[in-house]
């Protein structure tokens, strides 16, 4: 549900419609998680759109203000039980528009609000405030890495502990290729202890001449001190481009180490089933 749709309705109807959709989103999420568990998929990236609109500055309401709030909290508790029963690893990858390095203060404020909303949802379903339930974002700015990382960390300090304790950074192959595994490790992990997410496709375009195995191990080491199993990303490009393919031709190489691979392929669960069959 968009804010435009919300504001087009009478207030009472808007709240009821929003409430029903949030409840439905949580019910579907619970079913997806059980589906994953039944089908040997051990990790699930939770949607960032489960609880829309309520954090919009012109709405700014809490879950308890919604007509079906009791049902919503009950469904959140069912998700909590599902996670506990299945042992499913749950993660999230907040919007590509999240930025803690923007020159626009409104963008920073909206990013902090969005990240807090993700963390609130994780808290709601009983996920730990640790890197066992990571919130993965990119450092979305090129330029002087010293200056950019300093700005990032100044805004990082404004985040609530529920976000700080889960936030991890992923390699980003934007135009200048600034944020490789090498630079992320140097400016964010070594200095501030933030774990780094390896992504094989991004690394292929932004590697600063570091071989994949070395970059994988560098990223893997950044999770060690917290005792958390890393969550890395695997995908393949169409015709050697950044565009994600429908299905994989190969399989990720874990180089003998323990890691959760999130599959970023257009085929979603069907792509994973094909990979599992190939692996077996």
C-alpha cells in the first residue's frame, strides 16, 4: 500500500485497509518461512515492505493504533515461533535508497527512520540484536574514502542500538568502484568492527585486483569476532553484465568455510531448487 493510496481514502477506511494488508503480509511471511524450512532452504530474506506507510512523516502511527493490532501482534508471535521451531536464519536488505552518506539531511533522516523500522520488525518477531540477524546495506557514495567513511560513521552514531547491532556493509560496484571488499574492510571493519558482506557478482566488477578467494576470506574474517556465521550473496549476470540471471549455471564456492548463501537470482525458490539438485 502506498502513501498516495492511503491518503486518497477516508481516514477510518485507510487505517482498516492498511491494517488488513499488514496482517496479510505477516501471514504470507509465516507461510513462506515454513515453505523454506520444508524445502531445505535454511535462510530467508524478509521483505522490506511488510509494514508500509506507518512511518511516513504525514502518517506517523504505531502498530497498536491500527484496528487489527491484536491480530497483527498475534501473527508476529506465530512468526517468532516459526523461526524458533525451524532455526531459519532471517535477514533483510533495506532499500537501495538507504544512504548514510547523502548530502541531503532529509535523505539521512528518512534512511534512519527506515532502518529503525526494519529493526523494530526484527525485534517484534524475536530476532537477536546481533549479526545473527543482519541488516545489509551499501555505502552509496564515491569519492574520497576517508571523507565518506567519516561521514557514514557520524550518521551511524545517530542510529538506535537495535540497528547498530545488526548493520553490515556489502561491496558496491557503482560507477567508480570505490567500495570493494578491500576498502570496506579497511575503512569500516578494521576501524569500526562492522562485518562485510561478500557478493560474488559485485566483486567481479569491483575487486581492486583481489582474487575472489582472497576477498571471500577477507570478508569471512570480519564476522569471526562476533561468532556469527556470515551471510553472503550469490548470483550470476546475464551475458557478463550486472543484470541478475534467472537461474544459475554454477554453484557458490565456500572455500571450505561455513556460510549462508542468499541467492539473488530472478528465479527465486525455483532457482534455489535447481541449485540444490545440482549440489546433491
